[in-house]
C-alpha cells in the first residue's frame, strides 16, 4: 500500500521538497497509517512531518487513553507532536450545531491557525475511499449538486488527503502486516452520528451485496471532480459576459445568460451563490435549478433563498440580493441651498445661484439644475409614496409608477429609488429624468444646482436607466 499511496500523492502533487506537513492524528487506524507512512517516507519526499492531536473533551477516559497513545507513538519515533484540548460540547451548545459538526469546526480552526502561524505548510487528513463514499451519499441525501457528488478533493491547499485512493480494509491490513498498533474509537459504532449510520446501515449492506461499491463511488466522485473543474472554467468565462456585481447585488444579465448551455448556467449560478454566501453549505443545488429557470417566468417573479437572500427577475437581469420585501426607508431629509446632505449612500450638495442665460447646463445623470422659484413647498429627499407624479411634455402629469414601468425599472427596485420632491411632485428621480415643470428656461431667475456623489467617492455616478 505504501507505493500506492506515494503514487497517488505524486499524481495529485500533494507535496514538494522543503515543506512541512502536519498530520491530523487521532490515534485511529486511518490517521495512524497516514502518519506512519509520511514519517517513514519523509526523506524520500523531502518533507518535514509533524502531528496534531485534538482531545475533543467528549469521551472522558477513552479520550485521555487515545491522547496517551498518540503521545507515546510520537515519542517512540521522534515525531514532533502538538496536543490541543478543546471543549467541543460547549462549542456545539454555543454555536447550535451537533457534536459532529462542532468537532470538525474546532479541528479546522486549529489547522488554520497552525498554518497561519507558520508551524506547518500543509495539513494531511486521513480520509479514505469509504469516507469518500459516505460523503457522496450524505451530499446526495441533502440535495447537493455536482460539487457535493464529487466528494472531497484530494488537494485543496493547505489540505491534502493521501489515503483517498485506499480502502479501509487495505489500511487495516497494512497496519496488521507492519504490526503497527492503533486505537479503536467506541463512538464509531454509534449510529446516532450521521456518518456512522451511513457506514453501518448503508455502505456495509452495499458492500455485502456488491463488493467494491465504496471504491466505485469514490472513483465516480473523482471523475465528477474532473467534470466540475471543466464546468468551472466554462462558468468563469461565462461570468465575464453575464454577471455584474453592483452595490451588494449580483446581476445575471438575461441575454448572454440564456445563450449558455444548461450545465454552464447552473454552474455559473452556483458560483454566484457561493460568492454571495461565502460558502456552499447554506444553499442547495435546487436553488441553482430554480434560479436558472427563473428567466422563463413573469417579470418581478422571485425565489426566496436561505438567510434572507432572494433572486428576482427584472427586465434585463436576474438580481440576487438580500432583504427584498423589507420596509423601505421612510425618513425624509429637508434640504436648503448651501447644504450638504447624506442620504441612502449618497452625498447631495445644494447651491443657489443667479441664472445667466449664457451659462451652459451640464448633461450629467447626477448633476441637475432647477428653476428655484417654481418650487412651492420646499425640497425634500425621500423615497416613493402613493400619489407621486411628474410633469411631462405639454404640462401633462404622469404617475411616477407609470413612468418607472415605462423605463422598465424592476418592481423590487422602485421603492429604493432616491427622489427629490416638492410635495407629491417629483422634481428629480435621482439618476434618471427631472420633471418638465422645474426645468431652467429663459424666464428663470435663480437656479438650484444639485450634485450627487457616492459616499466616499469623488466622481458623479451613472445609471443604466
């Protein structure tokens, strides 16, 4: 098995000369075999080898027994060992997760810290083919997509999994042949843990019915990993054409998106969701399926996603955003000439000047000039309200709602628009048009100049409307 594992490591380029590799060492058969192999092959690989043992504070005397075994095993061979004692039950209670997930989070936090501190360069984990099969089944049960069905990656730096090409039976046979001792964890038989249930109630019967089932699932996962890698490259290219990230929103442009192959569509959506959430554990493949099909629905259709996110179908894009349907901001800001006002992510500057007809009015979405003497009730920055209207050509009034529909402003964005208002008369839909009523003419005497910039910015913004 030694040559098999080394060949697998070389194939996936898991190590390189001069680096330090830390083995997550529990004392069980898998981690013991991995530590023994790497330690005995360290000169051949040109690496330094260390070990980390984590006492989870769960199994009392048995945990102390395992810790003592790990210390003795490393002392006998001169392997540098770090032992950490953690209160995983307290962590689970505080985070609201199960013991299995809490233990995993604690271990990975420790691994990350050791890498950041420079104690090790890479972390070797002892997952094998049977673990891979359990992972694939678990992800299949929870509705995962391709990223779940390809299971654990052999290499995802700083983590490497040298035993992923070996079966559990091979590992135990290797230990017995070399007369290497290991510890048995009694909780491995406790089917209250999801992985143990899969191991004993699903994988074991499958192996009895058709030996090699776990290995076949692991091999399928490896092929799916190659397919996912190809799709990711295609999705990354598609992302350049289809996706725009603006002000906390992700916009998937409909025209280029609809031209994609369905598989690339779903991968691109999964990538967008992962960037939005920061990980893939908070959403499922079904969400990517639903979002990919959303362009076939009616404008304004939406899909509610976990953790307050949603996907909304607009006129020209599917918008991923947080907080759709929340109450709009009702605060008003009364503005006077000479003032500077911060409102909804923008800074507004108001100046009042005498009008000189020779002046040229700038053409700019975020700098506007108004006839100040036509303003009756005062200037207010606010959001949309029932009864709002604008004056269009020939003095006709038009409801703001109808104007926004004509401009194809998505329904979910209308309540978030910033308005400059004189009572119910909208002077300016910021970033869009102004009312005909307030335009500067030859009869204008005083001009109210309003300039809007983004908070912290130095340039006028632009808009797609």
